[in-house]
């Protein structure tokens, strides 16, 4: 039996700092980090119901950060 996905607000509150720091380490400029963080959380909001819990939530979030940061660097 799988567990239900966490609530979005709880994920946002608990992991915003992690997402921010991850994006900075992945090459997002400080001036753009807030906007890029919001892009990450838009994706999280849309896909949170698909999170199956097979990995830690932070691992799943980092994968999203990595893809969004890659898109950011490519467009910069």
C-alpha cells in the first residue's frame, strides 16, 4: 500500500531552502534564484500527485532542480 503524496505547502515550507541552495550550486545566479525556485515549485505542484515515494522527496526535488537549472543555463 502506497502512502499519499505530501501536501504542497508542507513540501514548499520544508524544502524551499534546499531548492534555493541546490539551484545556486547548479549555476543559477543569485539574482535569478528566486524566479527559478518558483519554476521548480510550479513543476512540483503539478507533479506532486505522481510522486510515488520510491526515493526520498529531496532526491526527487533535486532531479527537478537539475533539469530546471540546465534549462536556465542553456537559455542564459
